C-alpha cells in the first residue's frame, strides 16, 4: 500500500507518493488551496497508469488548504510535516527555515523532533509572494531572480518593510538608473534578513536547513548563509519537504494500523 502526502500550499500544491520509505513519484502544480488542486495532483500522479490510485492506503494532507480536500484521511500541520520531511533527508538538523508563499517559519529541532518555532504570517514582505511580485515588476520568472542577483556588483539597499512600498521603491530605483541586478540583490537580501531576524528568538545548534519553494532561490540562500555565518543546507526536493513529511506520517500510521 502506498502513502500519499499532499501539501496544499498558498501558491503551489505538491504531491509525493511513498512506497515503503521510497519516493516513487512527485508532482507539483502552480495552484494552491481548495480541493481542486489536490484533485489535480491525484489525477496527474496516476494519469500514466504507472501506479494505481486504488493501491493508495492513506492520504495525508498538510499546508494552508489541508482541511479542504474530502479524500484526505488525516490532516497534519505544516510544522509537523516539514520537520518530519527535513529530518528524513538530512542528519543532525538543528534549525529549519521554511519560506513559503505566504509565511516564514523557523523551527528548532532537537533529536529529530520539533521543539519550538517562530513564524511570520502577518505580512507578505519576506515571503515567496513578495518575490513573485518582484519578478512580475522585473518581467521575469521568479526562478530567474537568483541568477540575476549573482550579476550584481553593488547591492541597492531596500528600506521599505511593506510589499506595496517596496514595489514603488523598486520602480523609483529603476527610474533613477540603478541596475536591475543590484536592486534584485538588495531585495533578496531583505527577504533573507527578515528570516534571519526570526531565528534570533530560537536556540541555534546543528545544521541549518532551508525548506519550501524559496529555498530554490540561490540569492536568498546565499544572503541567509552570510547573515547567519553558517552554511545553509538545501535538500534536493526542498519544495516537497512538507509533502514528504505528510507521506512519511501516513506510512507510519499504515504500519501501526497493520499491527
Ligand atoms: P506554499 O506551500 O505556501 O505554496 P512554497 O513552499 O511552495 O509555498 O513556496 C512558494 C514560493 O516559492 C513561490 O512564491 C516562489 O517565490 C518560490 N519558488 C517556487 N519555485 C521557485 C523556483 N524554481 N525558483 C525560485 N523560487 C521559487
């Protein structure tokens, strides 16, 4: 029996099919929340008939929209899901920084268990949504921001702490002749500084691991590493950590039920 983990995020929905501890298939779609995106994930995972939907023994959902899918057997919090997912891929985890579409969470991990956390879910600045907005202003894909920032030779300081004001600040920097890569670098720095600011409230030990979609942004990761004076580990499949954690949770439940 397979375990299916679905992370119904605010911007993307991720699915992971697990067979006896092995990830056998993943799927991501660029739409979050609501039951439609979870249904789509299931359709996509099984459309090529490589695996059979009827062989799924349990569906565990996590993420912002976890309660809105009627095929879900169990719902778990994103904190639980990310901590299980990351600890299954990385050893000696001390801190997890998860920057998603609409919030930033920092988790303190002791002996592979979540001990404490802080989060910012009050403001879009410093989240993936903020980066999506910046990409639109630059007429780029969000996946291009990291490479763009790498070309920067002089970081432009961004002073606005609000998404709306930051947008007008970008436009005024652009019209005053500042280079797009320098502005971009400054914006990625501001996102990293916000996340690093949250970690200050936790006890830091062991490896610092980044999960969530924004971990794919090499500029944010580089600034975060610089600010925290430590290497930041980014697992492969960083954006799937919540879905992986949900699937692992489901597999453990299946095993317990079988006993
Ligand atoms: P959620 O679970 O809330 O939907 P995710 O953890 O999936 O959030 O992260 C979504 C964010 O990740 C997007 O808003 C975007 O900024 C960022 N992102 C997604 N894919 C990439 C990519 N290929 N490169 C850089 N950033 C990305």
